[in-house]
C-alpha cells in the first residue's frame, strides 16, 4: 500500500474549499504538496502556514486554462521535487442558467476550465508517472456528473464528461501502474456558490421567460445546506485514493451524495425526477 509520507502531489484549485482542505490533510500526513490556483496571495499564505521552512510545500500560481501556466506548474514541481506521485484535478466552477440563453462562449469557458484543462494538465503529468512506474490521478467530479438539474446543465455536463474521461483513462493507464479515480462530492460548503454567482449573474440578469424559475433553483440550494458537507469530507476521499493500491473507481461523499446516487441508480428517471423535484 503506498504511503502518503513523501509523496509529491499537485493540487489544482488549492486556494479555497476542497483543494485547500486537501492540501491541509495531505501535508499533515507528510506528503509534499504543490499548490496551484490563480490567487497567489492565498496560495502563499497557505504554503507558509503548512510549511514555514518551504521544504515540503510549493505554491505555483497560475490559471489552469493557460498552457504556459500548466507547463510552469509541472516544470516547477519537477525542478523542486524531481517526481510527481499524485495529481488532484480539482480546479473548477459552475455556470448557471437555462441552456437557451447561456452564451456559447460561457459554456466553452466552463468546459475549458473543468474538462479541457484537466485533460491537458493530466497529459503533461502522465509521462513522468509512467517513467516512474506509477502514480495516481484523482479527478474531482460531482454528483452532478450523474444527476443533471434544470438551470445547471452547463456545469453538470462538464462533470458528466469527467465520468467518461476518468473511466477511459483508468483502463488506459492500468498497464503502467497509474491509478485513476473520480470523486463525486455532493453539496459542500465552499466558495463554489459565490464563484457560480460571479460567473452567472450577468446571464441570469437577462433570464426573460425563465425569470420565475430562478427563485426555485436558489431555494433548492438553500434546502441542501441542511445536509451539506465540509471540504474535509472530500479531502478524506482523496487521501484514501492516494494510499490505496487499487482505489475505488468512484468515491461518493458526504452521506447525502450516496443517497442521491443510490436513488438515481435504483429508480426510473421520471420517478427519480419527481422525488428530487427536478421537474423533467
Ligand atoms: N462545493 C460543492 O458543493 C461541490 C460539489 C461537487 C463538486 N465540486 C467540485 O469541487 C471542485 C472544487 O470546488 P470548491 O467547492 O472547493 O469551490 P471553490 O471554493 O470555489 O474552489 C474552486 C477552486 O478552483 C480554482 N479555480 C477556478 N478556476 C480556476 C482556473 N481557471 N485556474 C486555476 N484555478 C481555478 C479556484 O482558485 P482561484 O479562483 O484562486 O483560481 C479555487 O481554488 C470543483 O471542481 C467543483 O466543481 C464542488
């Protein structure tokens, strides 16, 4: 079973929420962590807190959608630590709005961050993992990768894409000793909602005939807060995957995520939509 102590793990989206909690958990367990996100001040503060001496934590600020920044992240990791044992593809955000009115450019941007950049960074890391004879790629998907909701289908479809990508990659990389897993968080209290508001407010301000339905969507989110998890619920799954010889193909957390996914699996589509009020 791989030990976490000493592993070199790149975490994207480490400036807040699930990525930050993952960095804390892995650093506590003795991993050498490489933090990446756009907000350099946050990364630097976290790096100083986790490792004041700077020996085991590296912060490399950058935009995951920039090819140059992705390259810099991988080069800096190899220059400092000489290897890459884990890649946690966590950076992501959501775009809300009815498909009819979300500009295609906004949809492209969401796919660029959540899907294409994840693929491109993974492509950069894999030659190193194969050469080492192993490694672990952890993709942060979502319950929304199985359950698409009205007014959220842009984001939800990015997470659906990760389901297929992760499954295909897992089989391709098995012969090289590289393990691949998908984590499906349910609702976790992070800055996700604020980031989604920032990405979507302009779109929702002109929702026209869809206006009356927006309030219902917000109420749905507020109701979910009662069962929401904390970022460490997901960090815990990342740790389990990184220390396993044979990680589960998927980890679902917290508890409400397991229930939603079980119902989705068990029930016919229309009954499921009726029960969870997806109004399909
Ligand atoms: N919270 C939930 O309920 C939930 C549920 C299911 C799945 N997820 C997934 O979990 C992941 C983490 O989200 P979170 O909940 O922790 O939200 P969050 O607090 O908003 O964190 C998102 C992270 O992604 C980074 N990021 C966004 N765009 C980026 C870009 N272009 N380049 C580099 N970094 C970027 C942000 O950093 P900067 O802004 O500093 O760049 C931030 O560190 C996402 O993939 C999300 O889809 C979340």
